[in-house]
DNA sequence: CTCAGATGGTTTTAGTTTGAAACCATCGTG
DNA sequence: CACGATGGTTTCAAACTAAAACCATCTGAG
C-alpha cells in the first residue's frame, strides 16, 4: 500500500483517493457497510474472502479513516466496523459504479438489483454532472484547471 | 484477472464492473484517456508505470471493451488507444472519485486541480443523486430491490 | 468448574502478481 | 544502412494474495 507514488511525490486528485481505498475488496467492504453489515464475520460471509485479507483490508480502511470501530452494539464483547463520514462520502462513487454496471454489464432483459428510493420504491435517477448554470455536462464539456496557474485540459 | 468470483458464480452489480476495470492503474489510464492521451508512450510517461504493466492493463481494457485501438491518426505507423462508449461511461465514476478526493484528501487551503465547465471556466457542481421526484437522496434514503423478488435492503 | 461452540482474528506457506531492467522488433530518417 | 524513436515482450527477484491451520476470548450448557 502507498507504493503507488510513481514518479511524482505528490499524487494527483484521482490517484490519492485510489491509494486510500486500497483495492477492490475494500470497496466491496464499504458497499456491504452501506448495506448495514458491521461485523467481521458478516463481511467475511458476504464477500467470501480469506480472513487474513479481510483483516488487512479492514485495517487499511481504519488507517485511512474510511471506517472506524465502535466498541459494541448488541452487548456482544466484540467491536463493530462502521463507516465514518469520509466513508459515507463514497456513496456517489458506488452509485456511479453500479450505474455503469447496469449500462454495460447486463443484457437489456437480464434481471439485476435496482437502487430505489426508500420512500416510494421508484428507481433513482442517473447521476448527472451539472455546471453552475444547471446544464448537464459530459466529459467533453469539462476541463481541469491547475491549482493557481491558468492552463490545463482534460479531467486530470 | 477474473479470479474474483469468490463464492457466487454470478458477480453482483458492483463486483462485475470492478472486475472489468481490473485495477487502479486501469482507472488512471482511463482518466488519462479522457485527458486526450492516446499513445502507449504517452500513458507510460504520464503514469510512470512499467511498460509490461501498462501493456497488460491496456490489453485488459481492450478485452473488456473499455478501450479500443484505432489504426493511426497522425500518419505514424502505430496504433492508438481510445475510449469506447463503454469507457466514456466511466466519466461519472471518475468525477465521483475526484470529488471525494477534494472533500477528504486536501487541506482546505491546499491547492488542487479543479474540474471546470469548458464554456465559462466555472467549477462544476457536485454530483447529486436524485429520486424520480427530484429530491436529492443519500445512502440512507435508498435501498436495493432484488431482481424480481420483493425484499432487499441497502445498496447491494 | 469445565467443556464445546461461536466469534474474531494471526501465522504459515505456497502460488500468483508486480515491477524494474534488459532485450527485441519495426519504422522513418540522415 | 546505421541510428534513434516507438512500442512492446521477456526475465527474474521481491511483494502480495489467499487457503488453511492455528490461537485467543467469551458464552452458555452440564
């Protein structure tokens, strides 16, 4: 971990978060945490990964402040793992991932889980990126502006 | 690759896309592709990763239809790597990642690149998930509905 | 009290992956 | 026709992954 620092010693705004998450397993753990899973054994059963790996991933998520342990909940003497605010901030990313999956990884007629509004059970809308004036913008409508300088292009 | 199929032989709507992307390098390659990079050497210089790794990642992205090769562009005899529509579909995910990074990985006063509207240079808004009725919804306002059955909860 | 089972890990060990460096092939140019 | 630029592949040591075995703690049953 944290070995990604290839040729620049400050990582860019995309690489830095990636490094913190760690790997795909971590993201699946976070997803399960959004689902309400809290215990080591629950994550292990849900994901089916080796216990040592789960242990390492949880440790990394804790170290990066994405999850935290809370001392108890149902009286059992064990700790539970819950998302911090930083961890809950990953929700849009997971939604983006899920929607991309819906678009390109399922046949049109293939059944798949649907993210719905709790209030009325209707599917949520697609994530949309909007400009200040409210226009929906795509990749081609955006560019990056470097810190204090002026130029730059693309989404780097 | 494709060894993630832990204990279920059909992967869920989040794991399947993750498996296709492959790893973090692939996502950084995609980001660079959004920036307009097209050539093997450009990616390699930008990311500073070993050529064999870049080669493997590009192969994987091609295999999953996220990028494709086009025979030429400036007359040089080499091929170029460009995003497919599926690849361009990753834009919201990258934006989500970047915005999460902005929120939690930079000091309030720390300079960082900013994603701006090409038309007027203003920063884009935050990604927001909206319900059908237009309400902005967070993780706690949503749940998943399983394929054709009725129950299910969380964002799995 | 003691023993078995549940929970939550760590250690061990083999296999896989990574990544730096060296090597190789092709094209275009002087 | 030698040479640099480009775009890779091969080699090999080091790091990481993952399955299984092991270990520690707590709980309830007898």
